[in-house]
C-alpha cells in the first residue's frame, strides 16, 4: 500500500500537469494579409499563379499574339508547372 500511494500521486500530478500544459493558448499573432497594390499597364498584362507561366504569356504578347493566345499558352504552362490545377483542365 505504501508503494502504491506515491505512484498514484505521481501519476495524478503528471496527468494534471500535462493537461495544464496542453491548455496554453498559442501566441496571439494576427494573420495579416498585405493590401493589394493596383498595377497598370499600357500594352498588356499577364497574371498567373506561377511565375514561369506568366512569363510565357508575356512572351506570347511580345511576339504579337493577342490575349486569347496568351491565355491559352498560360493555361498549358500551368498544366505543366502548377500541378494542383491540372484536374480543372480535364473537366
């Protein structure tokens, strides 16, 4: 009986101690999204989620292509470089 009581008390202290540590609040650091910056262009603009795809679209515009040509080229480039959206093209 004398060995069980200290062991039981140690287990209860460990249990309550770990529960108290688990309830510590995470650091209150607000998630700040930077404001959008407007960008203007005189001749054309290409926007994509992957920089290489955007550069391909700019290259099409620089060679005399229109917006549809650039959009198609960016779509194919994204299918290769940004694999998360490949399934959207398959639909």
